[in-house]
């Protein structure tokens, strides 16, 4: 059974990956891809906020 810190680390890794892909989608004007990724981004952001992670410096999207 993974610990809380392992779950949070996995969520942070996923958050960083989703942000990278969102930035690429925005650069390529891939609106549908961006919108799909944004749903996952918001879910991960909410989870990390509830977990007490300060995203101030980590959040590159700022939405």
C-alpha cells in the first residue's frame, strides 16, 4: 500500500507532465487537446491543494 507521500509525489509528477503537455498544446494551437488536459490539470491541482502542497512556484499555467 503506497504511503501518502508516495501518492503526493506521483500526483506532482503527473501535474508537471500535464503542464508540459498543456504548454505544448497551447503553442501548437491544439484547443481540443488543451481543453482535455485542462480537466486533468484541474483535478490534480485540487488534489494537491487538499494535500497541502503549495503550488505557487510549481504552477506554470496559472489558471
